[in-house]
């Protein structure tokens, strides 16, 4: 009866979470879609301005510049363009010069790459270089770094508030507020990711799995906001996450794991020379697969949405009526892709976390009976260990 009650309680909590979370997502989707439409409209209006005087030349719409400007990193947080001028939030620039030492100033000093400051300039590739050509070290807070710090602050606020409720009310009291939405997700990661893959050692890796899951999920959602950073669509970010998983895999490996890797049991010596290099290569392929999968999926989503929105301006450059006529089609598909990306944001966080658990589970897996060499195995009583006086080919019931 207790098991049945526990299942009913778990299903009730999942239903409550789904209702609350779906309502939040619907409201967020409406807000995001409205903001996206407003920004696109502003950009279309700005790009359609012919200028006040004949001396002001009309700048052609550059799809490549728009897309790569969004998915790339930058030293300022670009929000939108207004009448041909970028509206952005400046970020701190921290540069070390071997002769001049450390310099700290605002990226607004560069005036979007049109000015030099303190012996430094911003290149077309959004890189800071010294005017005298000396190699420097850049420790600046870029757009991706600022987005990462923002996600960390959000996660700390959410988790600390939930932890304070547990500390105040205990675990026996029914959760409320955001605690009610967060708890089923944590239980899901524990029951569907950690326990099946890690067995009775799952609690040791729960902090890692939960951190990876929520870090990727929050940053994926932040990247969908208008003007958001393409943080998880950056290969350096996914490489760092995959490297963390790879290090945990290596340090968690037991004798059984390394023995199978360098000396596969039950394999002829000649085959081992072929199998061992393949096993070693597969060990390094695991983090590479984690890195590329997350990077490619998030990057592709951003590019598709931006490409569809850009169709408005491409048709508008041919004919203004065609441009405005394509707005409903483009925005409808963009909103559909946006909803799809909300789902992809959670799926990719789950896949990265689940594969990390799978790879760690393979490293900590204990030896099984089938790993014992056949010639050293004798039929025996599994409870007492006493060997049966029968041939090796005899089946003992």
C-alpha cells in the first residue's frame, strides 16, 4: 500500500509540476514572441530608412554579418539597431601588456571598433590587439562570459531559495512555489539518469549531474531571449563541459575498467593489438561526442531562427511590398522554431547529463562472472562456494 501511495504521490507531483511549468512556459513564449516581433519590426523599419540626405548612403542588409554577429562572442552586449546605430551594453575590457601592464576600461571606449584607446583597438573579428603589435593577453568579460555569470547568479538565487525552504520546513512538508517545480526535475534526474546508470554509487555523482543539467538548461533558455548570448552554441564552452566529464570518467575508472581497456579478457593476443588501440580511441571519442552534439544542436537552432527572420529583409530588399508580405510567414515559422527550441533546450541538457552518467557508469562498473576465463571457472554452489564434482560442460540446475 505504501508503494502504491508513493507512486500516486509522485504522479501527482509530476502533474502539478507540468501544469505550473506549462503555464510559465506559455507566458514566457508569448512575451518572447512579442519581444522578438517588436525587435524584428524595429530592425525592418531601421533598414527601410533611406536617409535624410542624399549624402547618407543606404547600407545593404548583410545576412552573414547578422547571423555571425549573433552567434559569435563580442566585447559588448548588442541588443538591437536603431536608425542604423547599434544599441548595446558595454562590458569590462581587461588586457595585459608585457610593457604597459594591466589595463582595465569599458568597451565603449572603442566606439564599436571605430576608435583606439590606451594603445588598443578592436579588430573586425572582435579581437583586441595592441597598436604597437606586441602580443597581449585578453582577460575581458565578453558577452559569453557575462551570460555565464548571469546564469550562475540565477541558479544560485533559485537553489538557495529552495534550499532555505527545505531547511525551514523540512522534507516532510509539501513543497510550494518554485520548490514544487524544481523538486520533480531533481527526482527525474535521480531516478531516470543517476540510478539506472550508476547503481548504488549514484549519490556520489548527483551534485555533478544536477549542476551540469541545470547549467546547460538555464544557459540554453537564456540564449533564446531576444539579444541573448549563444553561450552553449560556442565550441569552447561545450569543450570545457566535456573536459570536466572526461576528467571525472578517468578518475572514476576502477581496475576492471582499465583492465578491459588495455587487456581485454578472453581475446586472442593477435586481436588485442587491434582492439586495444580502438578502445583507447573510443575513450577520447566520448568527450568529443558530448562536445559536438551540444554545440551543433544549439548553434543550428540559432542559425535557423535568424535565417528565417532574415528572409523578411531579403525579400524587402527586392521589393518593399514583398518584404512586408513575407512577415507573417517568417514570423509564424520563427515562433514555431522558438517553441521547438524551448523543447530542444531541455532535451540537450538531458542528453548531455545522461551520456555523462552512462560513461561514468561504464568506468565504475564492477567485474561480472563472464569476465572470468573459461579454463579457470568451475561449476559451484553460488551460496556456499562448494565446487560440484562434474565436468565443465555439464549443466547444473
